[in-house]
C-alpha cells in the first residue's frame, strides 16, 4: 500500500512529519513500543492512554503461538488496538532457533493476512560482526527475501519495510540501501544496531546510520531497530531516523534498571526516584524494591516508557526551536562514548546542513571545539564568500568587546571617527568562528547571534588581517579593546 510522508519542520537531518499508512497517521519522530504477542507487562490500553500511535509486535512469535486467532480476528482486533501496527519478521528468532520451515513468503503471507500495517520482510541480522564475508552473506540473504516478498505481496494492503543489513561495513550498508530502493520499498529499516547500543559503541552506530541515510531520498522514512536507549535518541533523530522500535523499557525493567536521560541506573543502588512521571510520583524507591516482582516490573516499565516518550517530545521541541544540535551535545556530555558519537556526527556537517534552516530565531551556543562544525556556520561561510569584495583601498577591522552589536561598542564609534578623518574605508568585524565579515551583516544571522565564551584571540586577528590583505586592501587598521585610546595600523 502506498504511503505518504509530509515533512513539516526540520533541523539537522531530524524532521517533524506526518507518516500516513493504512488510512492512519503518526507524527514523526515516533517511538514504536514493542509488545509481546502473548506476555503482558503493561495493559494495552495504557499505550493508547499515553498517546502512542503505533506499536510493534513479533510476527514469528505470533505465527508460532497465536496463529489461528490472529488469522481469524486480525492483529488489530486480537490486540484490541486501532493504531498503526508494525510487525517484525522474526528474523532474529529464526536465526537463533533454527526454524527451517520459515521462509520469506510464508511469514510475509501471514503478515499480510493478519492485517499488519507496516511489515518487515524476513531478514538475517548482521549484528556486530567483524567478518565482511559474513556481513555480505547476511545482506544478500536479507535482500533476496525482501525482493521475493515485494514481488509476491507488493500489492497487498500491507506496507513492506525493507531491512538494511551490512553492519560495520559502510559499502555493504550503502549497497543494501540502494538495492532495496531499487526493488520498490517506500520505507526502510536499519538493522543490527542493538549490539552496538548494548556495548555503547555509539560511534559505530553513527557511521552506520550515515552510510544508509546519505544514499536515501529525503522523502523516504527510515526506521531504526531496537533504538530505545535514552542516550542515543536525540543523536539518531539528528541523523535522520524517523521511527524507532524499542523493547528496552520492559527488558531493562525486568533486570531492575531505571532509565534516566543520562543512562540507566540499578534500582537497588538508588536513593531517590529523580522523576515526576505518574509512576515515580506515586511510589518510592524503597517501595519499588519491596514490591512483588511482577508489580515492580510493571511500574518500572511504565516509568521507562514515560522517559522514552518524554525524550521523543524533547527531540520534537528541539527541532521546532532549531536546537537539535544543542540537545545532542547536552546528551553527549553525559557519557564519553556519546561524545565520541557526537564528534563523529559533526564530521558530516556539510550533509547535515541539507536539513538545517539557514535562518533561526535563536542564537548559536558555542560550547566546545566540536561546535565549530555546526551546519549553520558552514552555511554562513558559503554565503559569506561571494560577499567579501573590496570596495575601497583601505579597511577598518573592529575586534568586538563582546558578542553584542557594533552600534553599542565604543570601538565602532572610534572606527566612525577614523572614517571621517580618512574616508573611503570598508568596515569589517571579526567573528570568532567565521573570521572577518562586512559590518553591514552584523544583524544577519548568525553573525551577531552567536554566543560564545572568551574574546577574539590574537591569532584570529592576525588571520583576519591577512585575509583582508589578500583581498587587495592597501592598509588595514585594527580597532581593538587592548588599545582603546588609539587605532593602530596592522603589522
């Protein structure tokens, strides 16, 4: 079934959009909680109450344990849920348990018959394998299954999701992505990130997402399997992932793990519950520890789910405000491995600029050297190049005292007096990240709208003077705070 995907707001490669499938709509970025088709830690009505517009369940387990009921009632009636239902193929379970009678056509026919809205074709996960030969094999098996499915069942009411494999090997990830698009898939899903996230290999995760997303059309939604880690949601959104499934909220709860924005904590080692969700407001850490296990898992699962939902909402608000980079950076400060991933993301500044608005209502916060790679600055440099033209024989370079406008600066008044004495000079201002720029542009984003700590360095001043000299100015006069009583020619 054809889908539509309307993008409303963007920042970096993150986008707020409306994905319509099977007559139903979900807003992206969208977390898709994974539910077990048999076991229940949280009542299904709770997901609807919390505002989740989509759920995922496992088609292989459903096929093995509730096949007749699912075929008779359909998934939506069986689960008593009228939102979007996405089904995983069960590729991991097939691989783990060696289910030889399961084929791409068998599981696809079942997924279509039970009315799955979004269905992943049977794949073989690459995982975190260091063997390129194995990665190539899993990619080929997954791709063959995807082609078989789309050929036989492409006209069904189900929208088929193509699973990208290839793991650590970027060329294989790109080849898998391109082949799935060529086969006609309108939604893709990136496989094998779970082992990377479980082992905090977030830099590898960034490289894998970028390898897939960069060769995809902007209009194609990308799903990220198993992406319910509180440290990585903003990062994944920033790289262009639109939907995420996660069973982590339950799996962590069963192990006594309490999710926070800065990672997960062991419940028994905690003193307080640092959260104001309904679960944490109605109990204490001691009460949770002393509860019967099933009740404790239920309450921890609910807390973890509230935390993940809140994270998605934070990402949406950050996109709307144009502060998605800031949110990723704040999360990166929580763990060195996330900082490594943030640095890896920054290497793709030029590509990230494709989804970043050129003008924003809020200034840029420069907090670290990594921020030098912000797409907003890269775009400003590109636009500044053609504007940097000499209009007279001399230039005045004003070294600002702060990030504020020149009109409020005593140095600018000094420059104006100098221009009266020696007319025919172009006035420039030094920006810590962008170098010299015409003073007329100071109210154009982001020249004055960049907030950073510290002053322009001597090296930055010398570099700015050299740049102006190369433009052909016979003289460059520097006005700076260090010598406020005079304006001296640059050496």
